[in-house]
C-alpha cells in the first residue's frame, strides 16, 4: 500500500489541467524569464499547509495563479479553472491518484504583480486525494 503523501498532487493537477484547457495555455509549476512570451500561463503550486488522516488520505492546498495579457483574460481563465476543479476533478482518478473532495479556500482574485505588461489572478483550492490502490 502506498504511503500518505505519495501522490504528487501538484503534478497530477498540472497534467489534469493541461488535458482540459486550450492547447495554447501553458500549465506549469514555475514561471521563468520568458513569461511574457508564454501567455496565458497557469502556475500550479502546492503550498505548505493541509494535512492527512494518518493512513492514506492527503489534504493539499493548491495555489493557482493565472497570468494573462489582460485582466479580463486572467479572470475568465481563472473562472474556467475553478469550474473544472469543482465540477470535474471531484470523484475522478488518474494512474496515480484518486480525487475525492475539492473546495475553494480563496476564490479567484486579482493579485499584484510587478510587471505591468501582464495581469495575475490567483486562487487557492483544497484537494483531497489518495494513491490508487
């Protein structure tokens, strides 16, 4: 049996979103110096929080930032991602993980960013998962 925390939830969400978003959307864990040339970009990161049940169930908080050329584009893509997570991720599985409960901790909102040539909208989600048996 796989141990608690053996699922890389961050990676699983990245791969899952890539399969559902427009192919022109870059989904990754880190941004780089080429960000302006790769818009829109979605950055997915597990933040240090959450917990587990001590057996198999992992409770992860996932921070998702959307970078786009305009505020409207960033807001719209964030709304799409929120809808996908809340309505389609729950109850699904990948080769590595089973996803149960998904909820919003912090709804999408505009976040400051030092480069005024793009806009950033972010949200935090709570995702429960466990390894595939």
